[in-house]
C-alpha cells in the first residue's frame, strides 16, 4: 500500500510557469522510518530543474519541499550546508537555523548564500576536499575541476587517455568518490578520446579510475555512476544493468548487492542503508542496455524515484516514486539529524526579508576604531 503526498510547500511559482502535474507516492512507513533513523534526504532532477527535500512532520506525514534550480545536478551536502551544481553555476546554500530553532514545522532552512558562475560545463557530481575546495566533475571537458576566482574553472585532474581538454564530452566522466578529503575514484562510460565517443560504448567498457594512480579499477561496467566509499568498501551503480554493486579495489571484481528497477543514478548512505535514485530509461542514451532485458525478465516496469535499500539483506525497506512529467533524477543525498528540511529559492519573496545576523563581540571591532 502507498500514500500519495503533495508537497508541503509550493515551489517558487514566480520563477517559471507551473510544470505539468506529477503524482508523488511513497511507502506507508517512510515517515516513521525517517523519524526512527533521525535522517531526511534530498534529490535533484535536471529534467524538471528541481531540488527536492524529503522529511517527516510531527503529525506523521511526509514532508516534501521543492525549489527551482535550472538543470539541478550534483550535490555535496551535510546537515549544515548544501553545494549544488546547476546549468552554469555552483550554489552554496546554508542552514540558517540553529539547534532547537524552527520555521513553522521546518527545523532546517537552506538559503542560497553564494553562486560561482562557471558557464555551462555539464557539471555532474561534486565533492569537498580537506581544504574546503569544491571539486566537481567537468563532464563537458572530461576532467575534474575546481572553481576559479577569475576563470570558469581550474582543471585539477584528467583521465590519462584524454589527450587534451576540449568541450567534447569524450568519455562521459560523470561520478566522483571522495575519501579522507580527497578525490579517490571517478566513473566514466568508456575511455574514448573523441567527441561524444561514449555514446557508441554504452553497453560495456564502463570504468572506474583511481585518481591518484591513474589506474583502472575495472573496465567491465555499463554506464556506471555515483561511485562512493562507505564502510570501507567501494560502491558503484552499474546503471546499464540496474545494479547496486560493491567493487574489490584490488581486483576489480564486482559483487551485486541488489537489482533495482530503473536507470540508477545518485547514491547516498546512512549506516547500512543505501539511498538510490532511479530514472526511467530514455530513448537514445539509455536504450539498448542490459537493463531492458532485466526488466522484461522480471515482468517489471521501470521506476523514477528513490529506493532505500538495506545493504545487509538487499531488501528495499522504503521508497518514494514519481509518476507523470518527472522521469529522470540525478543525485541523492542524506541530511543526518534533520527532521523537516526546507530551502529558499531566488524568486521566493522570503529571500529578501529573511535576514539573519551573525553573532559578534568587541573583538570584531576594527583596530583603531573610536568609541
């Protein structure tokens, strides 16, 4: 049985015309599960241009909050801060609420405080290194990059098979795994070095690359996405097969933890539970994959939504699903300790009036200032 939930707060309706309707449904136990595990989560959809935040309310209902960010893509987040890549900028949103503070039923309010303009780089996943720098997958130029004060970006690494930086999306570099404050692994659809070469290599040849050594961990995946280091293991979404997997870092051996009914993209963890994003297979880029046969074998229709998987049992414990105009998601992230999150959008009238002041004392007074 499922419950249909409407968003608890409308999107920024002034930003663009209302989108055609989408039905949002969720598992009956999702609200209680989020409460018992003291976590909320978020997801992005570049297709709809939305950042979605999902939590629980005191009355037991699921809280679903959305804000518009044009082509919302990769996210790096914790309970205090959200970094978000969109069409041509990287946003930093800050939670302005302290412990015990509330706005209506919301205990976290993420407000845009900074936007770095990069231009359209088709930025995919993000990470934050030990020095606080944003590291992002610059898919258009087939490299890892960091924002530049003066320029669109500063490259920090490229795959060894990419001969030069060019705006050609040669291998479809897409995923980033951070570990101990550094970029550890990336995923790419293939090792092509020509413009859009990956589009003819979708079924096989997907790779995970060790950033430090430039060595391949494996080249036997199909359209891999969202590599993650968690609990001492390397995880990846073998998206062309619909599989959540672990990968042996030494041998590249793949272990399938769960098959999930959709094109997988977006992975986050909370303890032993994996939050996995699913999209509907798309004509062209997502067609002709092993996923099609796997769904047919199970007499299953593909999903668009998020499944929460118990990685010890491989069971799906809770879920949220989109049916209608929203067909594709990109990233998923968790917000530990947050019950009911919200965010402000740039066209929300509250962004002009919700003013907060940082604490200060006499030590902040400029040197030499008079009374």
